[in-house]
């Protein structure tokens, strides 16, 4: 049975890193008869340049029936002068909203070969393996009203609205608790309940949902403390559950614990398990076209796709082992390079992962 994967490379380094993930998937597709069919589409600035909108109808028609979406990155200096409604990032928000991709999974795993690449001491980060579950379709990124207005005194004011309904909180909490059950049965819900009523409500609902999972130890932490704890003692966490805004910030913070933001994959899932898979980093327009970006986060995102949408643990594990083998071979893109290693390009790193797959076939 054919499985359709919509490929949205996007902007900047997106085309480079996605090409390497497709290279890996195409090898497995042939080696394991996975039945994947790939179809390309446009999103973000690339879509705006062609269609005048960052999320055109052609892309909606592509992703809606697809089984999964593999995405690179959106954004860049070229489009910063556009009205905010037409900026590349609106394409990403539109994709999440259209497909109801409310559950964002962002693992932060430190490969032992990269312990020295982290900015923290090896004894603080060695063995790190945590999962951030970020609510993705609500909160201040989507809340209304929003905009810029002129007050009665003539002064301009920018405003956004942070809102969460009970059902939105309940469904992301259930998602996080179920993930915690499959890991070490510890969940820390991060909020700012001492200041924001919206997140005080978040804490109340998460606590209620937690009663349905007596095997999972639930704790709560304010977001400022959580940020500090991530760099002080990150291994205290197993699963972190948090809102859209806080999850965005904390997952980027966690990325540096692993040595590079180029190492972190993500999955964004709806209630049926359909998902969009992308690295957590941006489009990096300053290095786009130079073939030096790290494709491993995108390749690992492909592994998450195999695991969470296609329920193929064996294929997912093969990719993750191949990444480990490539790192064992001491090949490194510039962001994780250190003296004594072999510095490789983006495409060469993809080749190294495919070689590792072939060696274990």
C-alpha cells in the first residue's frame, strides 16, 4: 500500500537538509519496501514568491490527503519587509492550524560522541534524554484579538492575547501523560501560574488530568525556574509539558544542551497520529547555499515520522543507529566539529548516514 509523504523544503537551508533526509528515506524505502511516495510542494517565502501567499491552496491540497509531511524551514531576510500576514512563518502556522497539529514532540538527546560539543560540562549533560511536549495550535501565537492599535492619547500599542480552552489543555495533557507512561513516568508541567491567569487555569486542568495517570509522577514548575533548571541540572527532567510560547523558548534552550540546534528533530501530531516532521532550527539564511548546514536534525525527524505516523519502530531505530554510527566515524558538520574530527559538508553527512545504513543491511 502506497504511503504519501508531502515534502515541503521551504526556505534557506531547508532545501539542503531535506534533500539529505529524503536520501536516507529513499534508501530505506528500497531496502525495506516501505511503499513511500514523495511529492514536493511550496511553503513560506518560496511559496510567496510563486503564489503571493506563504500557504497557497496548492499546498493545502497536497498536505491534506498526505499521510505525513516532511518540512525543512521557513523564513529569511528577503521577506522581513512583508506585511506580517504574508511573512513565511504564517505558512507554518497555517499548516499547523489546517491539519490541527496540536501536539509537538521535541526530544533532546545528547549523543555521547557530542558531550564535548555542549556548552555545559560533560558531567551535567552526559546521558541527557528528555522530551518536551509543546501545545502547538493555541496560546498567544493564535489568540485573538491581536495587532497594533492607537490609544486615545495617540500612542500606539501592540497587543496579543493568550488563551487556552479546557479542551485544548486536556488533549495536550493526555498526549504528554501517555508519552511519559512509555518513558520514565515523570512529567513536569511548566507554566507561569503565579502571574498569568491563563496558565493558572492550565495548571488546574493538568492536575485534573494527572489523576487519570496514577503511575506518572506529576510536578509543576514556573517557566523562569524551568529555564534555569535546564542549564543547571537538565537530567532531572523526563517529560516537560508546556504551552506554545514557553515550549518554543524552552526547546531551543534544550537544543544547546545537545551540542547544536542542528541535532534536534520534532514531530507535530494531530489526534489521529498524522504528523508534520521538521528540525526545530530555522532557515539560517546566512549559511544557505553553502552546503555546510547540519542535516542530522532533519534526518532524525524522518526517524520520528517512521515511529509516530507509520508505527515502524524497526525503520526508525535503523536511522537513529546510522546517525550514531556516522558520529562514531568522527564525521562532523561545522557546528559540531572539534579538532581531530573529519569536517564534512551537509551532503557528505547525509552520505555518511546512508553508508552506515548500508553497512548494517
